[in-house]
């Protein structure tokens, strides 16, 4: 067993090695940002279930694993990633083990006023332009994983959309992990800047190219200026041997409209952090998600929505489908600050459990310090409606297909909130394939329970 001291020594060695490689490359402000973040990580260490924000998720298996940073760039051909392209994307930036692979990327025909690049390249060529934003929004004091990412990120995506520019098609950021028998940890860092009245959609897509054990700790800072319209998609479909911690920090100015959509299908232990701050009057934010777990997957969704200005609105809708011994978590926290009068916030979490061993922990939470607000929250847990299933079976639909139809209808509640049709269609196809396997497994499980003299139970 690795002790806390041994854990710290492992990361201290990794940080020291990382600093040596970055010597003379990072500007002074970034060097200090990294040092402060690592000092904070050393101070607090990994979170435990005694921390309220992590009470349902035990990261001890992750903390005890002796991870190593990638020492060389993996060799991958364009042919190997052909199946991972997003149809209709304006461009695709590819990252292998956290590092930008320009030779695998496709820049398409982007309009004037848009800049996409690897973050490491931008730090080298335009450090002054990054200083006002990079690391200025992510809270390394309250989040150890954000601190670790800030200390150790080597690369990531940079996207800057100038004032008034509208990008009609989504930008695809494809993050590939591959390490074979190595236990690699990567810390991708993304910065998205949308200036006044601009419009853009961004898709973060995380994929494993092999079944190796891996740890991906990503962080994205998304800045939406006045009246900007931004859609962000998080698609996690890595191998079940993967640990994935992702953090999306959104900063919204006056009348900015941001929609963030999360679809979690893969990974063994997944933590999806979404933290929007509605800092400007009249800002609007949609936080929409779907998580589907099977086997022993653990999928944790933590939403922290801060209303810091008046006349802002936020909506949270998260649906979960869990089978086998999967464990899902929804912790939605809304904070309405004192000056955020006329806030309108809603939070909803709905879950389906397809087996007796599946588990969901749901915790809607409101903290209101203003006196003129409209805030609601709610959560439901249930199973497939047997009457609906019987109706479909009576119409000649076999049980596996009938279950898939009901599950897809439940998933479509989230898909229907997505406005980018190309992304929506792509995700619908992925989810349909995923649910077919779950529907088939649920039918087999039901038959087994029937043989054992047990009945399908309703939970409501």
C-alpha cells in the first residue's frame, strides 16, 4: 500500500522533472502559477470521502496508483483515428496523451477572426495575450485536481473567437489516450475565449485507443464575453480501466448565453465538474447531461452554479441510466449571491436503475443569500415502466428492442436540448448503440431473476 507521503513524493518527482523540461519556456507569471498550484496540491492532497463535495466518490484507487507523465509522443497514424471524426465539424484538433498532434489535426476552412492552436504553442508565441485569462478562473484553492492540472499541464487546446464572429459548424477537440502497459497520467488544459457577440460550439471528446490503465485530469476555462453565445459538449467514452476527472469553469459576462452538455458513457471512475459563474447581468446558462453506467462504473457529476449578478437564469437537467453494479452521483449546488436579485434557477435530476445492484446518490442543493429569487430543485429515481414495456410487447416488439426504445426516449430528453444538429445526430447514434447492449443485458438479467423466483420491482 502506498502511503500519503509516498504519494506526495511521486508527484513531487513528477513536478520537478516537469519544471526542468519547462525551464526557460514558461513565462514568469506561468511559472509562479504552477508553483502556487503545486504548493496547494501538496497542502491538501487528494480529496477523501470526508470532504463534503466528494462524499460519494472514493478516489483512493487513483491516489494509490504510481502514475507517470508521458516521456515521448506516441506514434499514431491518420488511418487509426479515421473512425473518430465528428461529421460536419469545422475543424478537428487531435491530442495524443495530452499533447497537440498537428500532423493528425484538420483545420478546415475557418473564417477570419478565429484562432485555433495548441496551448503550448500559444504560450511560446503569445504569452502576453494569455496572461489575463489562463489560470485566472479555475479555483485551485478549493479543488486539488484543478491545482494538479495547473501544475502539470503540458498542452491542450486554445480557441479564440473575435468580436461578432459566428462559427456555423462545431470545433472538435479529440483527446486520445494510449499507453499500453504504462500507467500514464495526462493533464490537458484548454482555454476558450469568445469575444462580444460571437457564436461558437466546441466538442471535447475523450477516447482510449487501448485498454491500458490511464488517468486523464483535464481542465477547461471558457470565457464568454458580453452577448456571446457558446455551446460546449463533453463526450467521455474511454475504456473502463480509465480514471477521468474533468473540470469546466465558465465565466459569463453581461447577457452571455452558454449551454454545456455532458455525455458520459465510458471510464471506470469518472468525475465531471461543471462550474459556471454568471458574473454579468442577464446571463443565461444551461447545464444539461446524460450519464450511462454499466458493470462497476462510477460516474460522478458535480455542478456548482454561481449567480453573482441580477436578472440571470440557469437550468440544470441531468438524466442517469445505471445497470449492473454501476454507481452514479449527481450533486447539484446553486449559490445565489447577495446582489443576484431576480435570479431564476431550476435544477432537475432523473435516474433509471436497471438492476437491483445499481446505485444512485443524488443531492440537489440551494444556497440563497438574496431575497427576490425563484429557485427550484428536484430528483427522481425509478425503473423502466412495466406498463409501457407491456404495451410495446403487445404490439409485437421484442423485449430487447422495447427496452431500448424506452431507454432512448429517456435519453432523448437530454438530446432534445442540444441545438447543433450535427453533434446531436452523432451523439444519438452513439447512445443508441450503447443502450442496445444495456437493453439486451437487462433482459437477460430479468430472465435470471425470474428463474430465481424474484420479481422486477418498481422504485419511485
